[in-house]
């Protein structure tokens, strides 16, 4: 029986490279490809893959919130997070979200197959940096405690995080409502609650919050180019 892998990344050239890398392995198949997190969640529900690989910086629904939604739907889903950064906060959030693997995009050509093999064998896989954090005692009661913790802020619900990302990406309340199948009034209510909860006063403040808390990511062209080259190699 083949190992079925769902791959989610918003860059087509990266997906192609990862597909080629994974399908070289006998007995593995990429059963689906998603270009954003929302599509990945829907495809996972239908396809029920053995392993799901998600890029952390996708539009509409980022990789961390994609992982959270996948775990809510089925805690047995095995998710590998792909990221361009291994900051303490990103590591902490990936583990808290339920990821069982954490691979840097720059190391994907070297580590991704090993990560999938680990999950296939019911083990977890993390880059050396994450392992170092764990060994150094940064895991406390199942949560990573970073040396440079973000300030304690009110926790947003899954729906509020979805709306925060879409608004921070520049979508209007009406566009968000259409995308999430909600009324514009409901989105406006969520938006007001988010701004009040986080003590924010403008969309610019919301964008800054979203970037600082890994809800959206700003990638420089050079970073994207480097990630593509490494993955396709």
C-alpha cells in the first residue's frame, strides 16, 4: 500500500521540486497539491493522506493555522511544517499547533525525505536547531519556551486568526465574508472584537501584529529565490 502525501505550498515551482523529490521514493505518491492553507484543509478532509506537508507562509490561511485546523478535524493527521526561519517563536507555535515534523526550506532537499520516513515510522522529526532547543530544556509541559518570548497577548480564536490574516493581506470585510461564507456584518463584528481584544487602532497595526505573530510572512524575493533553488536541486 502506497504512502499518500498531501503537499501545500503557494509557489508552483517549489511544489514541483518537492513532488519530484518525494515521488522518487518507491511506494510514495503525492495524492494532492494545494496552493493555500484553506485548500489544503479541504483536500485533507477528502483525501485523508498519511502525511501532510505545509508551507508556513501561505496566503488565505498560513501553515500554522492550517495545522491547527487539521488537528481540530482529525488529531491523527501527521503534519510537517516547512519554513524559512527557525526562530524560537515559530518553533513553539508549530509544536503547539500539533506539527510532528519541522523542516527548513533551505534543508528540504536533505531533510524532507527523512522527515516523511520518521512520520511513517510513527516518530517525530525536527531540524537540528529544534532538537537543540529540546535538549537544552526549552520544552516545558509539552510547549516550547523560547528565550525571546513574545509578550503575553490575548489569544485569538481560530476564526479570529483566519479573519486577521485575510484583513492583514488587504482583503475587505466583504471579500472576507465571501471567502468564509459569512455575512459582512459578522465579519465586521469579528474585526471589531479583534481590534478591541488586541488594543489595536488601525489596519496598519493589525498588519504589524500579524507579521510579528507569524500569521502572515513577508518574504524578500531573494529568500524565495534561494528557497526555490534549494528545493528543486
